[in-house]
C-alpha cells in the first residue's frame, strides 16, 4: 500500500526565509513548494506556514480520494 505524507521545513534567511513543503509518496519526494516569508516578520511567517499546511493537507486529502 502506498503511503503519503508531507514535511514542512524552515528555509534559510539566505534563501529568502519562509517554509519548504515536501510532498512524500513512499518516502520519495513527489512534489512540493516554497512559501517565502521574511523571518523577521512573525505574521508573514505564520501566514506562509498556514499556506504550506493547507497545501499539504489538501494534497493528502486528494490522495485518499484517489486511492478509494
């Protein structure tokens, strides 16, 4: 059975800050994205994290529908 998950990791300020989303299928990266935000701006960081989380959860939900 295929397993799906996602990871959200902080991005270095040198790369623009924010978060990196990795979409995983059976421990192999199957996609993802970057959600940039100024690390000094807590609201922007929180918003970018929420966007990454929403994207990851949406991807998981679409996988469970496709596997049903």
